C-alpha cells in the first residue's frame, strides 16, 4: 500500500512495528477491489495507566466519497493492531458490496 501513513504517539515507532502494520494493512488492499486513496494508522501508549489496556490503535481508510475509522485498545501493540483491522475490514467490505450491488442494479435496469 503506497499511500499508508503510520505514526507513533508517546513512544518510539520501531521499524519492525512499521513493517507489521504495513503487512497487515496490505492485506486490506489485496482483497478490496475498491481503490484506497489513503490509509492512516496511529499507534499510541497511554502513559497515565500503569497496566491493562494501555496500547491503542486508530486506523482510518479513505475511499472515494467516504472515510472509515476503527480503534482498539489492548494489552500489547500488535494485539491492538490485530483487533482493530477486522473492524476496518468489515466496513470496507460492506462499502464494496454496496457499491457492487448498486452497479449491478444499475446495469440491469439499463438492459431492460
């Protein structure tokens, strides 16, 4: 995914974590026939909390005409990423299905 912006807030974003996010977000790009204009991933650590769900991931994907967002907290950063991505994927798939349904309906109407 060429148009992916990954940022880290309140912690050092490592190359391996960046690669992990890129790989995961690339899967979204692979199965979606809808053109992703831009994707953003913000990774954050809540330093006010000493334990628990202190790692947060916020993801957004811009498609033609809309933006989808998802967020998730977890016990570690990779888990937060893994839990957030299915939420975003579901939104993109619904959009894709809705777009395909409209196109099919439109073409059927024209051929009648």
